[in-house]
């Protein structure tokens, strides 16, 4: 064989081996410093609670610190933008929930490219949406609340972490399928909305079960119904929306992680592996189940499919409710 051909082949093999070695080193080196997990909402909400638990597990598994930082504001876009512009080395990530899929439907223009600037890493902690009221209030069942909202449109108030958030659109979706009209009261975060329900400032709140289960168990909030096709194992007496008379309400909240575009594939793969390991631990399963959530992890491919389907669903709801983009 021609010596020059052999030389080229040898060079190609050496280059390929070098690339593999570099990828392996990148995976092994990460995390080389503390990893920042940006939560684009205030502390105490569902995303914050789930992310702090995940940060704890990842810290234990990798031996490196995973630090949660709250960057609330503008329906989460402030925190998301910060990560979209961060160095793509796997040391700055953003945690978010279903609200991320809503952003193109609530803003005319985003400060980042929703489809390109971030890459989905994994989704975990899938939680039904819970409709809660003050335990000492007048609404004992979903039928009680809907009866009031149908009879007096706008008389029943609900809170959310801001216009265009998942709880906001979830309430609009409920009103749409149930023939009821609610009054929206936006707050800076889900935790503030919960405090408003506890203080009888507003009547109800849609929230992820992970964010309100503590107050439900403590007897301060009453859970009227949950989304999904089955009741919660921890609260089997609470009906699903279908069982309570409202069909076609299937909103489920999930929490996931994104990384800046350009983050090395080996780093993303290592992160997915660590998240999967965390979700398989009895500790994480007990945490999720205790919050009324499903403890499972889906990889980037499945997560991308979830994002696509969520985007289509919220687009339909936004159009039907006539939501005006900000």
C-alpha cells in the first residue's frame, strides 16, 4: 500500500483516539468546580424544592458542590437568560418546569433563543397539578368551588407565580373545560401565592404537589383534586379531576435541567447519568412520593419530546383563552 495512504490512515486513527481521550477526560474532569443550579423563581416553590433535593444528591455523588441560586422575575426569563449566556462548560445550569414550554406563547420576544440557546439535559420529578384552598374556607369539594365560579364569574380568585406561568394557564384550562370563570391574582412566585391562600387573601391556587404537600399534610390547605389518571398514594382520599366531574384536564408538572448550547456532550452524558443514579435511590424516591410526585428520570431525547408536546398543548390553550402576549 502507498506509504502516504498509510500515513493518512495512521493520522486519522491517532486523531480519532485523541478525540475519544479528550471526551473521556472532559467527562471525568466534570465537575471541576462548584456547579450553579439557577432556579428562575423564588425560594419555596416546586422547582426550588425539587432542585434543592437534586443538588443535595448530586453533591453527595460527585463530591463537588451543587449550589442552588434563586433568580426570580419576568416569568422565569431572567434566570433562564443568565444561563443561556453562561459559559458552556456544565458548571452553570438552569432548572425549570412546564412553564418553560409556555414562554413562546406569553412573550412576543424573548431575550434568548427558546429553541437554540439551551439544550435539555433531563427531566425528573413528575408531579400532578393540585388545586388547593384554605382548609378553613368554604370550599369542601371541587363542585363547591366550580359552582361559585359558574354562578358568579370572577368571584373566585386564584394566585400564581405570575402571568403566563403553568398555574396561571392550568387555571385557565380548568375554567375552559369546566365552564367557569376565575379571577387571576399574580405573585412573584408560587410560594407567595401559597401564603396568600393560607392567609385567605385569595381563594385557591394551582400548584405542583411538591410545592404544597407540606401544608396539605399539616392541615392548613385542602386539596380538592389532582391531575393525572390516578389518585395520590399518599392522599388516596383526594379525587382526580375526572373523578370530581371534570374530564379532559391532564396538566402534569415536571422539573428538568437545561445547559447552555455548546456544553460538551460527555459532560451532558455524565450529568444525565448522575441524575439517573440520584432518581434511583430510595431517598429520592421517598422524597418524590412523599410530595405526591412520580420519581423518574427521562433522558435528553425523551425530554425533547415532552417539550415538543407541552409546547403544542400550551399553544392551543393560549389561543383558545385569547391570551395576549406581553
